[in-house]
């Protein structure tokens, strides 16, 4: 597998609406595998295609072994409820962290690597990670939602 270069802000691709995926082939599978390896190498919990310069509706999330690797292609948020406020960072903004408010529970519809639709429910940190990546697919950056940025000394603990 290949480790891809992560695009950093202010790259234009990070703020554009991504195109839906219409072809589910070996190239897509290779891209998903490379995105996963890139996310792991960068010590991230999620990665969206625009973060590697590809303006397609593709994201990967893995917050822990229990939920495992989640591939989200053409994802849609069906419902969201509650609120959680917590820290977020982004591989496209190295070293920048802030407090962000997100829904606490979500239900999402997406396609897998073979094009089959499925639904997923998530809460807490997993919901936060999925919402962060879906925002990327719509050109929305976490910096537009930050309530307060963390100071360096707050992060050292």
C-alpha cells in the first residue's frame, strides 16, 4: 500500500463540495486501502478524500477496535440528536486543536466499497469523527465550528 500526501490548509480542495462516487472498481478499492494506511501512518482517526487531494465523497473512520474500520462513500446524515462539546484536531491543520460542538448521536446512510447501501448508528466520539469527515466532503472545515482554540500548554497534559 502507498502512504499518500495529506493536503494542508489553505489548499482549495479542502473547501469544495465533493463529487459523488459513481464507479465502484479496483481503483476505488486501492484508494480506500491507501487512505486507510495514510490515516494510520498519520495517527489519525479519520481521513476524507479531499485531504489527499481527491474531490470525491469518500471518508474512512476508525476510532477504536470495537467499531473497526468504517468506509463511508456518498454518506448522508439521516438523523442527529443531542449535543457534545469536545476537542478536535485535523490532519490538514497540524498542531491546531479546538473545542467543537457536535451532535451526540447520529444515523448515517452510506455505500460500502462495492456500492451497497447500509445504515450506521453512532454516538459519542465515533459520531464526532464521522461528522468531522462528512463535513470535509461538503467543504466545511472544523475551524469554522471551533468554540475555543486550545493553547499549547493545555495540550501538553
